């Protein structure tokens, strides 16, 4: 079991996301109001709090959402789970579709630190059942 620590959105692609504290997840779309929502297999991005904290320990001053992640979770190492894993958060059901991503254009974090964790630690998921996700909610691997 894990705990949602941040729910992040951005109005425009190419900008850091900011913690909104909650969001409505829409089936086969993603987070309502997020620039990256839409059809496809990368509707929601998730990142483990422990990976962000380890990156901060290297001297990176990063906030939740700076990696482009929608949901930050304490207590689950997403990158260790296989594609196809289902995650339940209240009424919301997500299915992991991808671990990591190829970075074509190095992000601001990479240019500042020489590294970025999203390409290897971030995971992507599709929304199978919608609902609201809030900071403090429990999230479970099904």
C-alpha cells in the first residue's frame, strides 16, 4: 500500500506540473485539465516519492511535478512492478502501460543536474475506472 503525496497538473505541454492537491481522472483520458491527458497509453504518469527524495539527496532542488509526473506516491516502487499491474485508489483503477520513457529533448532538470529520473523510474498508466484522487489517499497494487 502507498499514500498519494501530490496530484500534479499543467495547463501546457513542456512546462512543469504543479501540485493541485486533487484531480478528477477520466476513463481513457487521464487527469481532467492536464495538458498531457488524452487517448493513448500514457494518460497518467506516476513517480515514487522515494526516487524523488534520492534525487534531491544529490543536490537537486526539485518539487513535486517538476519531472512531469501527475501522481507522487510514498511507499510503492513503481519501476519494480511489471507492465499490466493494476493500481486502485478509491474508485479509480489504473493499469500500468509503460515503465520509463525515451527523452528526446533533455529537460531542464537534466541540463541542471546531468540526470533525470523520469526516463527510468517514472511509469505511465491508462485510466480504466475514473474518479477523484486526492493527496492523502491510499493506493494499492491489485
